[in-house]
C-alpha cells in the first residue's frame, strides 16, 4: 500500500537545510537556462573540431543501458503536492521509479510503464511548462500556432506546455580516458567537469536515464495487479512524500535534482496552464 512514512526522517536540522536549499537550487536551475548563442561558431577553426573530438564519446548498443523514469506528482497544482518514491528493499535506499526501455518502445511509454510496474500505481504524463531544445512540430512552426510556442532564435529553446522529458541523467566520459576503471573515471569527471557519472555497477555499461513528469491516473494506493513481475512486488515498497521529505530521503543526487526540476516547473505553471491541462484531459 502506498503510504506516508511515520516521521523517521533525519534530524530536523537536516530538513531545514533541505528547505533552505530549495530556493538556491531554483536559482541554479534558472541559471542553466541562460545559455545564449553569443557568437557564431567558426567551423573552419580546427580548435572547434578538436574540442568535439576530445569531449565526444561513442559506444555500441550493447555497451549502454537506456532507462526511463518519472517524477510522479499527485495534486501538483495544489498546496500540498506529493511525489511518488519507492524504497528498494534489496539495497536499502529510496529512489525514483525507473527501468530499462523495451525494444521498440518509446522513452515516454517506457517511463510510464516502469513507474506503474514498480509502484503499483497507474500513472499518466503530466504536462508542464518549461524550455526544451526539441523543435516544435513542423505544422505548428509553419502556421504560427501557439500550442507549442515558438523557438527562441537566440537560444534554440522553445518554452511551452509539453510532455517532453524534463531531464536526463547521463554518463559523460572524461576526454581520453574511456577505458579507465570506473572509480578513476568518476573522480576525473567530477574534478574536470562536475558532471554526473552513472556507470551501471552490475553490468559495466553506461547508463542514461530519461526523466518525465507524471501524475496518478486515479487512485494513489498501491495495486499489485499493476505489478506483473513478482520480484518487483517483493523488491519495492511504495511511498508518497512531500518535496522536502523526498529530497531528504533520496539516495542519488541526480534523482534529487530531477525532483527539484519537476517541482520548479510546477511552481512556474499558471492557473490558465492548469486549466488547459484539464481541458485536454477532458477530451
């Protein structure tokens, strides 16, 4: 059964620290959106190509894992939204629901399916307003339709209500060190780039996780009929937490980051945006 835990969180001072960081993290999230094409790229400059070669990496399909997950929020438009979290009984950590995509399956479909199968709660995409570098549909661009907004020519970003992914957890290889031991590689990446490194310790593959916002379809209680894999029913316990409690309990920094991103986007929604979602869902 999905439930709220008794107050077993760390000391209140830790929770206060999390609260104080939410505003700071909001500023950080906004700063990440400020990238602007200040200068045209000189494609005849060999240093540009050298940078691409040094910072790029490539893998065969069997060397990577593509996973998809959600930040599922109940009553995102209300005063007390809750986020869906699972407790992994095997390794003893709280985490967001996610898992590998099936062959031929779309990323969003995989995120929704994995969330439902791991939590026992049927979910659906939650449309939010945020910036994306995905291009508006060609028809919308040609007709000037406002359904998807218009791409900002100075940034390449389109801000609109959409079900696009809210972010990605990815592994970024340090230049020239593709075959170093994972521990050394993780250290180099942190020192050189400050980026997220997420090699899968069970397989040695590089794992990319695509994250989407979602909401429960109807009920918020765990229904094990939605969990076809017996191992998932034993492995995962299901909980609803406030943003602060989720940030306090989640083990992985990239998952905490995605929770902050999703809640930041919900706070940027207007009353008209929520009404638009209701109208769309009512069709």
